C-alpha cells in the first residue's frame, strides 16, 4: 500500500513542477478519493519523512529557516521530469473594466535569494499587499514565488 501511495505522490509532485512544500501535502490528500488512506499509510510508516526514505524517486529537503518545514522534490536528473506545459494565452475580458472577481493571483518572478521568510517559509514583503490566500486560508499555492506579503 505504501509503495502505491509513494508512486501517486511522485506523480503529484512531477505534475506540480517537480517540487511541493510540505505544507501543501494536504492538496495531495484532497486530490484523491482515498486521501485518508494515503495519510494513514504515511502514518503507519512513521511519518512522511520516514516514508520518503523508502523511495529513490522523491526526497524531503528541510527548510533552512524552519526545521519543521521543507519541500518534497523529485530526486534524480531533470530528464525524468516531463517538459514544461506551454502556457495558454489569456484572452482579454469582454469587460475592459477590471472586476475583483476577474483578478488573478499571480506569482512574481524569482525572488531574491536573501528574501526574509515567515515561519511557513513564505516571503515577507512589508511593502507589498498581504496575500489574499494567506489571509483567508493560511496557505499560499505560490510559495516563495508569491509577489504578496505573508505576515
């Protein structure tokens, strides 16, 4: 059962671009009808970190800033990753006046390497607006690439 769950986690991480934060493991659980069974399999193995030691396809990388957090990454060469999906061009909205429901949360370009991070390894940008996802859900799908502040 654990081997099957690890294979599905590997596919999820690859589909997510080769890396997910440990706080986003909930997305993996919720993306499958048998999410609770996956969670239980990791629990039986002694936790997510221990379970990942049983596969050569994934590795857990601990955060420099918070040892309780980290990322789950695909191990091995980039050749194992699928080519990046081409981005679809967005068509301009019929209504040129932006509506708050039409605004999209977009990541910034790569942040500077010395960017201060909060205890969840998310960027602290005091001069930027607060991240709407962070304020509402206490998580951010864009991680360190998010252009917003995560107080």
